[in-house]
C-alpha cells in the first residue's frame, strides 16, 4: 500500500514597515474572500513597526503564524544601493532582500510567496498542486516581469523551501551584486540567468497570476482579452492604492474591471473597505487602519 504523505502548504507575505500594513491586510482579506483553505504566514520585522500595528496584525486573525525576522533581515549592500536608488528609484526597498528568508521555512513543502501590494481575485490554491513533476528546491515558478519579460517578477513565486538553497543564495549575494539592487535582480540571476551554472531553473507562470497594470507600457488589447482570467493584481511601483488614490492611470482600465468606478485602485479599495479588525480597545476599519499605518491623507479624510 502506498504510504500517504501529508504535505504542508502555506502562503507567505512580508511586512517590513507599517506603511505597507493596509497592503498586507487587503492581500490577506482577498485570499480569505477567494475561499482559500491554505494558511497565510507573515514574515515581519517587529522592531520596525509600532505596537499598534502588531496588535492589529495579531487581532486580525488573518495570519496563522507571524514570524519575527528581525535577526534575519537582509539589507541591500552599499554597492547595490546605486541600482536601487537611481535605476529602480525604490530606496524604500533597501530591506526587500529579506524575502530570501522564505527559503528557510522548512516546515512547509511548498510555498506561494506574495508581495503585500498584491490582490487576489480568484482562488489560486491550485498553485500548490500544479506542476508536471515534483517541484525541486532548485526550481522557482513565477510570472514574467512586464518591464522585461525575460526576467520574472519576484512579487509572486512558488518554491520548495531548502536551507541548502537559502545558504547558496546567501553566498551568491555575498559574491554578486543584484542588478536591480534588491531581491528581483538577485533571484533572476540565480534561478534564471545563471541557471546553468547554479543548477537552478525558472518555470514560467501565466501573467494572469501577477498582473501589473501601473507600469508605463500596457498591452490593452491583451488586457481585454484576458481580463476574466486575471487571478492576482500586483500594484507595483511607489504609488500604492492606499497611498495615493488620486494617482489615476488610464481610466479605460477602470471601465474594463469596475464598470462605473473611476479608478483601477477601486478594486483594491473594495476589499480594503470590507476589513474590520477588533482589538481589545478599538474597532479598526478603513480610515482608522490608514491612520495606524500613517497613510492617512486629506483626500481620504474628506
Ligand atoms: C520589483 C518586484 C518586487 C521586488 C523589487 C526589487 O519591484 O515587483 O517584488 O521587491 O522589484 O527587486
Ligand atoms: Mn510588489
């Protein structure tokens, strides 16, 4: 009789400062709304957030585990800061390399990592089972980056945790600079561009699993063709839905997805405004959550 093996799966996201709190919560709520049965784990830099944020996160009930990664934070090296600051224009991502800690979560057989600026629109639990052959620790599954499709976007990826791969990544980072100064450049170099040398492989996931709509170039006919298949939106760039609602890209997009709503960010807001978190002393919804994450602007308060 074949032995029954139980496999442990988890979604993982990362929160390095309270500014992204609305994002983490909306992602978690969207996963829950999708009917997912897989637990969500939060990798958190506890020392970089105030107690109020921590209290909201623990009270939300959205996260099966909150893992403090303060002693495992990985900063971009001084030699990488130019790429990060000048080419990517994202100085705020100087700790994003901490994402590598996902490979250390050995309690799990397979992980689907999602950035906190993502919104799930349909059930994606099948990502834990899809893949022709067994996923090896040297594999990564991810969608193309919209800015450079030969590169994968590291906002969503599927991996099998492995200390050995984590250590190899760490050594690789010590010896090589990331070409974008953060995780996406390093992970692509390791799994994709130098795959023959490292023995690693990138498998491509459809773009509908990591659909980025706020970059400079969009392929509108394809967006219309695939609109009903989009499973995950990724709000890349400095402008996040919770930071600047009035930053409006092509209003055509809003019409495609929302009918009458004037801004694509409304997709995210519909989820965010459905959140209610009760701590011992306060009931948090929309505006109070923005206040707690120091994202409240006049336009929201009016
Ligand atoms: C891209 C990815 C993001 C990553 C960053 C830095 O913006 O979407 O996940 O952290 O590049 O490499
Ligand atoms: Mn992101």
